[in-house]
C-alpha cells in the first residue's frame, strides 16, 4: 500500500511540475517486474494447443511459452496472460487538440497514459523509446489510481495513447469503466488495426478515437515502413467504430518521398468521404525524422497543402494540417468559409459558434461534440503560413 502511494505521489509531483507547459513525455524510472498472471480477455484456444490473440488484427497464434508480435501478450500454460497489465511507462497532461481531436470536447485536457511495445513496427516512430521495448517494464498503477490522478489534476478525460492501446485493451477498458463512473470521457489514439470483438467491447466505454494512417494508407508503404501486411483492417475498424457510435477523427502522416503520393491521397480521401461521410475530420500531419528514418526530411508545407486541397476537393468538409503552426489548424465553416474555431499550436484560441454549435455568421451546423471551452490559451506562436 505504501509502495503504491509513493508511486502515485511521484506521478503527481511530475504532473504538477509539467502541467500547463509544452511538456515533454514524462518518462519514469523503469524496472523489470515479475510476470503477473492477469488473464487476457481477447483470445481463444486453438486445436493445435496454441492460443489465438484477438486483441488486434494480427491475430497472433502463440505457442506455449511464446508471445505475440507485440511481446506483451503471452501463452502461459495454455492461457493468454498479460504481464504488462497496469505497467505504465508514460503519463502526461495535454490539450485534447494534441491527440489530435478538433471536433471532440474542444478546449479540454486529457491525462494520457501508455505502456510498453506496439503491434506495428513503424520505422519512424516518435515514441520508439517505449513502443520498441521488448521487455516488460513500467510502474504498477491500479486502474482506479489512474482515474484518481486525472481527477486530482482537473482534466476532463483520459487518453489511451503513446503506444497502441489494443495491446493493453483489458487495462484500458478497466480504467475507462471507472473513468466514466466519475464523469470523465475516454479517448483512444490508435493505429486502427483492431478486431470487431475489441470494437464491440469499446462501445459505450470509449467515447472517441483518432485513427492514424501513415503514408496515405498505401499498402506498399505499410508493408515496408510499418511491418503491416494490409491496411484493410484499419478501414474496417473505422466503419465499425462509426457504427458503434464512437466519434472518429483520422490522421494521415505524410512522409516525404515514400509516403506522400497524391494519387493515394485521392483514393484515401474518396474512400473516407464515401464510407464515413463528408463531415469526418481528417488531419494531414507533418513527418519529423525519427528512429530509423533520420535521413528523411520533414514534410514540406506545400505537400501538406496539396493533400489538404485534394481532401477538400473530394468533398471532405473538415480537413486539417497538423504538426506545424498554420491556418489550417483552425475550423472554417464549410458553408460561408468563416473561421468558427481558431487554434494555435494545438490550443483553442477563438470560438465563433452559437450555443447550438452553429456558425455565428451563416447559421450552418458544425459537428462538434462539446461546447464553448471554459478556458482558452494563446501560446504566442505565430502561424508560419
Ligand atoms: S495484440 Fe499483440 S499478441 Fe495480440 S494479435 Fe496483436 S500483436 Fe498479436
């Protein structure tokens, strides 16, 4: 009990220290923890004696004493167990716009949490210090303590982020259940490589999800730079999330030279329009060199702008450009073109909607979950474009 209290106290000190600044990811002192026997929820036994994990679309078939692609789900004595359950490796408070959500609870703050490892093998991962970990590490935090920390720090929701939440889905849902009871919302930041079973379990507990494509969702890019055979399960997940009533936004990381095809952008944005609707927010984000792709340049703003224009041309009403200060961080009314929500450096700065979330100039309804933020922040960073 004393040990748990001291961990929570350490988290609180770090959170207070970094609160309301442009915060680096909080990284805690790590240590190896003995395997716990928490049983997974998403799996079944195969006739061969292996177990099949159904937490993500890889559906790893795991032999006795083996682990799945993500390393953190293991077959022990014919059962799928979770040695990483509750072992938190990253925690930080951020504006919801940083996830990025522009149409869900604008101006609110979230407590973001993450564990170790991932189900993708992205060569450009910005969180590779935790996502590429193949050891079970982190600080044990009981689900109720996550909620306690969130409430004590005055945030409105919890984000399951930094590494893929599908691999710690059981823990995320346990936290989410308690969070809802305490009036907090829950959001996933996910690569979307989920299963129908997991989306079914998210229904009613996870309020919103931002699903990340990279390189326009092109199969070739996914094969070579993400170690993923097909992006089709991501599209399937998006359709299922929408059907489940979960608010969705989409990001597309535009990688210079290898993941910036305008043809692929055209295909992806047409697909989004036809399958998810014209009001689906899509964020084209700037690539920054990291991990094994350090020799690639950052994405030129003009390339991002071309993607933005293709999306708008394909009928998407809410396209954004992210990871770079620019005027397309903000929301414009698709009817009259007036700015309705201003954003700078991922913070809400202006609000020109009435109490029904309609454009103050022309009265068009703008699809926003939430209302006028209680707080605005101006960072003093000027838009570059
Ligand atoms: S969550 Fe991990 S073990 Fe399960 S299917 Fe995905 S990669 Fe495999």
